[in-house]
């Protein structure tokens, strides 16, 4: 199902789900907070305070999705209209409510674009497209990173930050003790206990060891944790450096390809596919690094074919605009189309 835009960060006042309340005013009353004898305001719960105390109280609690009565033991909730009349910032509080609603919804996320104020709803946890045109991963809200999983990308970034070869113990601790919920990607830290985990946000129950649905486990996890065996093999320090260097090579090529956008504005569609294909190669390296020594020749062959096609297209793009070799461009364009059709490449991943 296509993603759906369901909310905006704009200045729209939301209903609190609380009925409109009548504010009661007593001209010569006593404020329950400062004890001054002045005009006080309150609700049917009969907890009254002066306007200054109400305003101060509302400003202090404006970051809460629901603001209760000024009496801490009262269950009364202040609605938007009453909040405005008592001097509170309705727009700020409305934004807090929107953020809270989205944060608590496992199938709704804010678009990560800095210039976009839309939220996206999707029943899929894969790549989605916002109405603003941005493509992103619904789980982690980062760039689309297939074939690598969100957890693999996060662990790759942690490895770069801490350095596997320089600080293997720190990286190992991070991998063993911190993970993300496989469904909503909320961060989770394991502090002892069994492998049966339950996400506090989406309530998904999963196995800490393999990330699988817990109800499918019978008496414990029987799968091999590839990452643990990878960390335990000292010879893989060299393989880690190999994958890091390979990733950096493609990253440098990606930066060069991005420069084509400003140089050749009339070829944006081709350049966008070129960049997307380069990123697919980069994330395939991250994916492959998690299965070092177990990768299939078929996977490597497909990876090499895609890399060859992407490099050829980059070369053709430059020559097309400098020497206008249209015949060569036309021939290699067919190879590019075959190479960057990802169905065959991703189909191999399903066989692993």
C-alpha cells in the first residue's frame, strides 16, 4: 500500500479529545498556589488559582501532550480552548500532541526532510516516498539502504565510530548489548534476563538473539548469530578493513557523481538512477560484510555486474557531454538498464 500523508507540523490546532470546559471565575477568592486574595479561575473540579499562577504552570508543562489541572492530585485535563483562555501557548502544545501521536504510532513517521512538515503513514516498513518527493527507509528514516538491513547499517556506523581494529572490545560490547526493535527500530538495551524482548513502543515481541518473532521460538533460539561469530574471529579484522576500504572507494565515486547534477541539469533522471545504483552497491558491501566467508559466488558475480554497469554509465555520462559519442552512449545505455534493474540482484538475497 502506498504511504499516506496524515498530518502536518504546521500551525493547525488539534482537538485534545476533551470536551469544551467552562472556566469558572471568582472575583474575591484565594489562589491555591500563591495564597493571594485576588480574582481566581478554575473548573468544575473547584481547584482555583490566579491568572499568573495558571500561566506559569501552563508554561512549565507545555511540553506534555496532556496538561492536567493545577492541583497535582486532580484528574481533570485542560482542553485547547481553556489553555488559550488561561494564557497558554496553544500552538506549541498542539505540536507536542502531534509529535506524541506520531511517536506512539508504529505505522506513522515524520518525513526526515528538513524542509518538509508532513507525516507519512504506511503499512510497509520498507522504502516509502513522501509527498515532498523524498525517498527514505520507513524503519530508520535514513536513505534507502537495500539490500542491507537497518540494523546492519547502524552497526556499520557504530563500527566506523569506534573502529573495529583499534577498539574491538568497545565495538563488541555495542553489538552484544544494544539493538533496535526489528519492527519499529526503537533503540533497546539488554540488561540481563532471557532473550524474550518486548518493545515498549510497538509492543512487538522478539528474540534478542536473532530478532525473529518470539511466538515462533520453542524453548529458545536455535539460530546462529553470525555477528557474534564474526566478532570472535580475529582473522576478520583484515576483512573489516577490506570492506571499509571498498566502501570508501564507492563513497568517493558517489561524491563525483553527485557533481553531475549541477553540471548537467537536463539529465537529472539518468543521474538520479546512477546515484541510486551506486548507493545500492555501497549498501551491498555492508550487507556482504555481515556474511564474510559465507557469500555465494552468484551474489559476488551479480554485485560485480552492477558495479561494471554503474562505472560504465558514469563514464558515458561524462563522454556524452564532452565528446558527444551518442553511438557509444546508446550501446552502453542498454547495458546500464540491464545492470541497474535490481530485481535480479535482490532476488539472490532471498536465496541466502
